[in-house]
C-alpha cells in the first residue's frame, strides 16, 4: 500500500466543551487546526453548544487561555489564515440568541451535527472533539 492510502482527506474538529467560561481549554483546538491547515490538510471547525459564543464579536478577543500574549481570537484568526473553515451550528446560535446578530468575519458557514457526522462517517477524514 502506498502512503496515499493512509493520508487523511481532512480534519474535522468539533467544539463542544469549549465555552468562553473555560478559556484555559480554548487555544488548543485552534492551534491544532492551524497546524493541520499549515500541512495543507482541509480543516473544518464546527462550533456547537456554548462554543458558538466565541463567534460573537468581541468575546474571543477578550479571552486568553493562559498568560500567553495571544488572545483566543488571535489563535482563531491564525487557524483561518492557514486555511481552516469555521462552521456555526444554527441550532446552537438560536439557543444562545445569536442567530440574527453578526458573527466574527472568520465564520463564513453554517453547519452542525449533520455535516460533522458526515465527516465522522467518512473513513478518509479524521475527527477531534474538544
């Protein structure tokens, strides 16, 4: 078998327990997204549950995961700059009163359980849940 048979077609990252109230858990998913995207892999980050609040303008910019000088928003922007695509769950947006308001410009798509599960069921894709 060639190495091509073992190469992932992409990485899908689900943010589930990644809410603004726990900023110490927020940088790692975006560092992994940036790393995979920098390796020229397609990367999709799915914001669900309370993680959609990170997509509200100003929220992630006010958070730091530690004493690191970068904000969570800086990490998010780096992931997108490397090629990651952000998906916001429509149901989660509605549940948190964000469906009608503006989101950060880095979030360009809507997608949730169906889209993530399609990636999880595709053996060519790898999935991570944070």
